């Protein structure tokens, strides 16, 4: 299982409706049963900032 989500903080456009700037975070969550960390199982979460 892999879940990916995008959280946008701001999105700016110019007069021609083209994207000038995007800021936010990209989150990825996946479950790998081969990995086990105590009681949390193999659930791993990573996050990347976008600017």
C-alpha cells in the first residue's frame, strides 16, 4: 500500500493563468510488512517541502 498526498499552502498565477509559484508539502506513506519497528509495524512516512 502506498498513499501520496499534496498539501498546498499557496498557488500564484499570472494574468494568463499560468502558475508562477507553488508552495506546500508532498507526503508519502507506505506499508512494508518486511519492516517492523516495535509496535508500529512497517508503516513509513516521508515528507518533502515544496517551494
